[in-house]
C-alpha cells in the first residue's frame, strides 16, 4: 500500500508543476475567468482522484475527515457553508485546472477527435474552438503522470504494481467515510 509520506512527495511535485502551468493560462485568460473564492459551479459531487492524491488529503486533513461533515450531496464534499474549499492548499489535480479552457483527444464515432470545454461562467470571450492549442489545458499528460507516480510509489512501498486500470480511483466524498 502507498504510504501518505511517500505519495505526498511525488504528488506535491506534480501539483507544483500544474500550478505553474495553470497560472500561465489564468493570466492569459484573466478577462474571461470568473473563478474566485466561493465560486463553486465546477465543484460537483462524484469527482474522483488517484489514490496518491487521496492519501495526501488524508495526511493533511485527518481531523476534518474524522470530525467534520461533508458538504451536502450535490456539490463537492469539501466545500464549506459559504462554498469555499476546506482543503484548498491540498486540493487534487482536477480542482487545480477548473475553469480553464480544456482540450483533450477522444474517440467520436469511431475516430479520434479533439474536444474542448470550459465552465459556462467563463464562456464569454473568444470561442474556445478558435483558441490555439497552447491556450488550453490539455487533459491527459498529468493524468498519465499521476498514474505512473502512483504505480511507481506503490511498487516502492511493496505493492504488486497492478496496472493503473485496476487501481480504483477514490470519490472525494468517500474520504469522509
């Protein structure tokens, strides 16, 4: 099993890299981004994280998980009554890029296609389909890096090294259980 201490170091490095890259996009799209403390339109229930990110949250927020209550269902379990994140400094990757224009490659009608999305609150502005590729957050590379780090750190901790597809992700709400 991956220990929180081992997992945090790899996850911390990944999150620092994500924050640096996301900051560039936040500056680039400053006029369109409406995200601010208390904005939680993207903070939905059923978000899942890698085990190593869940370990990081457990390590830094043990008291909250043991004595606190999750936010009511329908929104992220980690929101407080005012809609602010109670684990902001240790939030997972998925939360670090919310609101930014996203792009990814997926199969559509049997062919690979580029897809794009953005929070509806941040939609006004240049159509995201017309943005240059480097003006969007690319989904995929960081997820692959997190999966590889989880696998690597699991092997170092003595896990069997099961392929990433068999390693269950953790629902944020389930961390309270």
